[in-house]
C-alpha cells in the first residue's frame, strides 16, 4: 500500500517512512497540493493509487462513504487516526510506528481498496 498524508500531518512522518522503504507522500511536501480541497485530496490519492491518512474524520468519512457507494469511483483505502493520536513533534514516532503496522497488514496496492482502517 502506498500512502498520502493529508495536509494536517507532518511531512516528517512521510520522510521517516520513506527512509524505512515505504512509498509515502505528504500534501505538505508539494506546494501545489497544499491548496487542495478534501475531495481533491481523495481524487489525487486515487490517481496516484494511494490510501489517504487523516485525522480529519468529519470531512473524510463522508468522502469515504461517497466513494464506495454504488456507482462511486472507489478509492485505494483510508487510514483514520483516532483522537488519541496528537499531531505534535513528540508524537511523530508513535504515528510512524502505527503506520508501519498498517503497511505490514495491507502490503498490496489494493489490499485496503474501498476500505478503511484505524490507527
């Protein structure tokens, strides 16, 4: 599985995961992507065959359901972060470790397709 971190997550997370051999990008790493709406982030992830990682449940859970509804375009997965995952520098290591577990659980590109999982 390849990941796309939404704009609320640090690019440091992507950098550390890439250093461990994973294909991960962060919206914050690419200036043109920083102005994307949430639905455009899902579209970008779909085009790049990536699962979206987010703690923005209010906006992304409805987008998940819309994408997988009958006739919807689908997606390559969503990884939702529970509220107990803060986004501070001190928590980056914890997030990286949790994402590595998900990457191990869903190693194939389509293993989480149209599905969702939680950290």
